[in-house]
C-alpha cells in the first residue's frame, strides 16, 4: 500500500491521463496488497473472473479510496487501460470532491460509517464526448475495501431529456407549451429574492440532479441565471388571435396549424429582438388553441411590454403566405407588468386573462394594459352577479315610482315603477348597475316577475286606499329576456288575477330592440297582452333603429321619447336649442299620432322644455320637473292632494 495514514487520500492532484505504471508491472508491497484485497473482494478465482468479465464498470478501492483492482468495463468506460487506473482515487476518477456533501459521504463510506453513496456525474471521455454516469460506492463486507461501480446512463438521460422536451413543447409550433410556461413562470417568481427565494432557494429551476450535487446549479436549462441583479419586475403579453376559429372552420385544421406555426415564428422573432436589445431572451409559449404568451423576466417597466406588444401587432399585420394561400390575422393582447414581490402565477395569469378580455371587448386587434381600477369594477360586477339571485329571495329590492303627467293639465295619470337594490355592502344601487348583469345571467326573469307583482299590487292598493280618485296606471319595464325566456303572458294574467288590478291600468315598457324584428313567440306574446287590455309602450324611443311605420303594425300604443331628444330643448341654462332637433321631434310626434300612438317625453327637467313639448303635442311627460322617482307613500300623498275628476 502506498499510504500509511488513516483516512482517505485527498483527491489526486495528477491530471487525468498521467501515466502510472500498470498494475502488472508493479512490485512489492503495493502489488501484494492489491492482490490480497482483490482476492478478498472477489473470493475464489472464479469470482475474480466474474469481476473482470462483468459488463458493469467496477473497481475495488482501499480504505483511502485508491483503486486496487479495476475491471475492463471500467477502463473502457473511462477510456483508458485497466492498469492505468491503479492507485488513482475514486474522488479523482469521478469527481467526488467538487462538493462538500458528497466528499463527506465518500469519506464516511471509506471509513465504514456509511453503507452507500450514490450520485450522478457528468464525465468527460477522452474521445471528447460527455457521458452521464451513475456512481455507486459501498463497503465490501468483512473487509476494509470498498466497491465502486459506475453505470453509463447517458442513453437513459438522453431519452429522459427527449421525453421531457416532448412533454414540454407543442408539436404544431414547436414552442414551449403550457406546462413549461408555468414551470418557468413559477420558478421566475419563486426564485426571485424579492419573493423570499433566491438563486439557491427553493425555486431552483428544473433540470437539477437527484444526487448530492445538482449539475444544473442555480441555472435554468437555457443557461440563464435567475435572481442575480434582476429588476424585480415581470411582464407578460397574453395573446389570442382574432377570428382564428373561422380560419379553422373554413380552411381546415391543416391551414389552421400552418397559420399557428407561422404566427409562432413571428412572435419568436419579436421576442428575440426585444430580448437581444434588453436583458435576455423571453419565453414564447403556446398556451393552447390560438393563445400565446410572451414572458418577460426582469422587465424594465410597462414601456418595454407596450413596445413588445406593439411590435407583435405590427409583425402580425403582414399577411401570411401559407402554401399558396394568403391569410391575414390580427390578435388581441392583454399586457400585465408588475413587481415580482407579492405576485403569484395565478394572480398574474388572472390579470392577464382579464386584460385580454378587455382588449377583445374594446374591439380586438389591439393591446390593452392591465388597469387595477377597471379590475376593481369587474370585481364588484362579479360580487353583484353572485349576490343577485339570493338578493331576490332575501327581499333586497324595492320599487320607487315616478309620475307620468298629462302635459295639457299637469295631472298625474300613471307612474313608472323603477327598481332599486338595497345592497347590504354597496348601499342603494341604481338599475343601471345590475339590470344588465341580471339579463346576462337570466335572473332578470325572476326579478322581473317580482317587479311586476309588486307594482301591480301597489297600484291596486292605491286604488283601494283612494276610492274617489282617478286610478293611476302603473308602467313596468320588461327586459328582452323576459319576453323570450319566460311565459310573460301567463305571468301577467296570473298577477292581474291575483292582485285584482284591471289590465287597462298596466303598461309594459319594452325597448326597441325587444320588439324589433319580433316574429313568432314575442309577437304572439305582445298580441296576447294587448288583447288582454294591457298597454305596450316602446321605451327610450329614438335610440335604436326602429321604423315608426313598422312599430305601428305591432300591438304598441305608446312611444316614450328618449331623454336625449328632450335635452336638445334646454332653454334656460344658456345652451341654445337646436331648431333641427325640434323639427325632428315635432315631425315624430305628428307621425306617431297619425299612426294612433300616444307620446310620452322622458327626462323633462325644466318648464321651458315642458312648454315646448306641450306645444309640439306630446301627451305625457316624465321627469324631475314633475317629480323624481319616489317611495309609494309619496305617490299616495300626491293622489290624496289631487282634486277628484269632475
Ligand atoms: P328608463 O325606463 O328609461 O327609466 C327612466 C330613467 O330615467 C330612470 O332611471 C329615471 O330615474 C331617470 N329619470 C327620470 N326623470 C329624469 C330626469 O328628469 N332627468 C334625468 N337625467 N333622468 C331622469 P333609473 O331609475 O336609474 O332607471 C334606469 C333604467 O333602468 C330604466 O330606464 C330602465 O331601463 C331600467 N329599469 C329600471 N327598473 C327596471 C325594472 O324593474 N326592470 C327592467 N327590466 N329595467 C328597469
Ligand atoms: Mg322605462
Ligand atoms: Mg326610458
């Protein structure tokens, strides 16, 4: 044995390739010891033969880690002669000293205090190739020697890497897929020192080793380091092609796929260009369907993201030439840029999703930046949506009533029922805040029925309480969906029967869009209601595109002129009325009268407006000049104060 000191030798300083005398040429104590240990390890001669012939690369080490005996497989794996391995240490051969944990484990195995060391190493073969090796060290029982075995796992590693690539990439565009995108996003957020991670923290990117020392270290597989000297900000362009479904549906999936691949190429070019001039390459991923994302780590601010989004839109403007077919597409992009601190992958993606939705809603072919205020509005919208149905059951809605006044005599003829929501958190909400939501989610049917019932019962109650007075009609707003999705006719019939209100005292207000083009069911419903004696009014008339002659053929009896017409009549606040407006309204009223319709003017706020409307021939008016919408008790007071009809 060459050494007498206890404990392992430090790693050999000799560079690999240093020529040492082959074992067979060596004499003396060294050789005798080697043979004795090899005999102990291999036992009888045939075991020795097995050891030599084994396919697994093996060596017997002494208690200092030096090679006593090595088989041909090991020499071949390391690209050398068996004899040249003699006396080299395992630490030197397979680089066990490069990290402290492995070095300790190695020593413990040599000293018999540990039963096994297993690790993965990347080795450089003398012929230039790199190979991955699984290294195993374990003490040989009842001896002081240690068995080293090394398995070449390069093929397995390569297969794993290829499988991983397949799992992480999209076959159509060859871009990283959703899985890889989220892995990278998560590691970018977690690895950041701004989120309590750090370059060596829990967020080490994928690609690390399972052995005591990771080969990948604090780097991602693309070799970029994380967390060092970053800006502490992150940005995302979340992109969706406009009208891609139509391309797929009309030109087929093959063309659709080609288009996606071509789009991917342009996105990558944009990202590379930006990444080249700035910090580093950005990740371009296909998240599914026609959705893509460009992740900008260490972003320098919203301007960088805005520039990137603009360049993407510009790049996509050029038509695509796909196997002879010229195609143009546009995209909508949601842009989010924020500090890494406090940002989670889910939070960032939700913001991106919302922003993309805005970009689409704002007209597509554009980029939109995340806006926290707009988001807060959306949150309350969400909160309202989920609270709507329970609120109907919990009786959180109330009706106010606004008088409809005869223009000629100033006498109240009827009232319009206007719903309000007494929300426990948000206070009193006007219908503009929630009717749209209720229409979208269908709860308008239930709410509308409640309004109708409450308004009819109230009208009947006033009548009972003031038997001598001229009974007021009640005008109830009806949403489009109530005509389509519920049996409005039977609901009305039931409510009238139950409350005892005469059908002539009920007016239903529908918007132009609800009756436009009505045929089939809605028209039958209008006809049935009209036959019952219920009056139909067209609300907000003039804001749509309906044609008066067409409306007159429907069972409609009242036009409610939209407030925008009346606004043009303002005299007393210095705004000069437009004579053109007045001429149009006058013509409208005359035409309506000729077609047998009565006209109500909305939003009458001044006496000047009232005077002109009366002169033009409007039958009734509604507005703050007469009264704001009020509680039912106030209407009762008005009825009581009105002299009985003569
Ligand atoms: P609308 O049917 O056109 O109701 C008239 C709206 O004009 C009411 O707003 C009323 O408060 C407002 N208004 C009345 N006089 C004046 C005035 O002189 N000046 C101005 N600037 N505004 C005036 P409100 O109560 O906020 O209702 C808004 C809309 O919500 C209604 O417009 C109606 O379309 C809808 N709505 C209200 N209640 C219901 C309901 O029970 N069911 C359905 N489906 N829609 C309803
Ligand atoms: Mg109305
Ligand atoms: Mg109206």
